[in-house]
């Protein structure tokens, strides 16, 4: 685990005393009729992250990528930012061709095909969870992007 | 190292936080947490009083969560992380977090955040379950760790969680999390999120300039 600055003992002592009689328990309610698992984000989150990082790795703006794919810049923006947006199959196909990515796997990420593969889902969501909006990819992001693309390409 | 408040000696005691639930913690749960909880549930059932209200009243909401099964099924999944807090040779608290959720709060919409899935404290620490609870601070240490992990992951302290009814005032009023109302997809429990600003305020509260490592 990373060693980082954290509140000191005095902070913990004060917070513990202030909340001594409070309940902290977090989790599903008992006797619950509805599904007792929080809904996970869709795979489109990973699709958006992949497109954003791949675009930035080629040092392209949203507008430049849209032009190369012959789609509207607004569609690229929606793909990158809105997990509820479902890209058109033609756009997904253009993205796959432009970034040299396997179309079948990309269709799953984009929500245009069903994936029941837990490992695929876990890797995709974990990948999506680790990126930020810096204009230049960090070494870590480059490594992560390359690793995830390798994983997509090596899928049987 | 961190610390817990011993309510009986009225002193802080050193505690250790592990960034993974180990087999020893699961064993502790099965051998020491579950029996007294199950005994109380059996007692309630025998008295015909086993219902949502009494389970909440006795602080037994987590008895049905199946920590050992979750420990098994989530161990190899990268999206999950877990924590165990130990003190005086026993597991005092357990937590599961998830790293792939996105914010729902309009001001943070779709930003990465850390989702706190489960937090429990040992039954002997629960004021409503036992007349002389032992340690205080288990929940505070674990939830603080979730905020710090969120910062470590680059999520800027963004944390989301569904609170059980007894804990709502804590998360809203004392920790200052934003309440987004009942979540119909999660038993109608209230859903809360912490913003980066609030996380920074909270962690800066009373922190020395140098900080420290626990």
C-alpha cells in the first residue's frame, strides 16, 4: 500500500470521540426484497476511457479524431464522457479500424454485444477506474493503455 | 499502526490495519463474530420477533452478509479491495470497497470514485448488541481509510456508499456527505457521496502540518 500523509493521531482521537456512539454499518438491508448488490457501472465506462486514452496517445483532439473517423465531434465527446451513450455500430467499427483494435471485443465494451465473461468485465472496469484527465498521458497511463490493448488483442 | 478507543479502560490502544482481509480474519468472523450474532437471531426467532425492526435494533444487519463467501468470490477480482482492522489479537472490523464506480452527484457526475460496499465491526464492539462494548472507532478508522484510498487511487477523495437507516445521520451530518436520496435499486437505502472538497476539509481537520503515517 502507498505510504502517504494522513491525519495524525490527534485527528483520529478527536474523530473517534465525536462519533463514538454512531453507527457506521454499511451494506444491504436485511429482509430486502430487491437486489442486494449495488448496480455496477456498465462496460461503456471502459469503452469511453479506452477511446479517450487512445486518442490522447495519438495526440489528437476530439475534433481531429472525429474528422479521421468521419463522425461528429459530439459523438466522440459522448462516447468518452457519458456511459449511458451507446455508440453507433459504424462508429465502433471505425474506431476499431483506426486504433487497430479487435472489433468483437470493442463491440462488447461499447455495449453493442453481450459479454458474460467476468474476467473481461473485471479487467475492463479496473482499467476504466485508473485514468485521469491530464492532457498528456503519464507513463503509468501509457503502460496501462498498452496492457489493456494487449489484453483485448490476445482475447481468443 | 492506528488506534482504537478501549471503552472499558478509557484508553487508546494500538491497532493494525491490513489492506486485505486474510484467512485469519475470516476464521475470526466465523468463530467469534458469527456465534453470538446467530445466538441472538435464534433467540429472536424463538420469540417470534425476528423482523427488520428487531434486527436493526440489535445491530445485526450484517449477520446475513456472508463475509466468508464474499471473501472467496471477490479475492481474485481486481475491482474489489478489502481491509481488516485488528486489535488485541482479534479482527475488530472488516470493509469491502469497489474501485470501478462513478459519481452520481451532479457536480461530480461520472467522475471516478471509491464505493464502500460493506463495513462491519465485531459484535462485542456494538453498543446496541452488548451492554459493555469494547472498542470504539472501528467504523471511523475504516471509513477514513476509504477516503485516503480514494485519494491514493487518484479519485480525489470521492467516496460513495449506501447507508443503513441507523447510520444516516453520521454520514450526512458528521461526515458532511451529500445525500442523493433513496436508491430504488438498492432496497431504498439512502445513497451518499463525498466530494473532493469535503474530503479535503475533513482530512485537514485538526491535522498537523507534517501529517504522519499510521
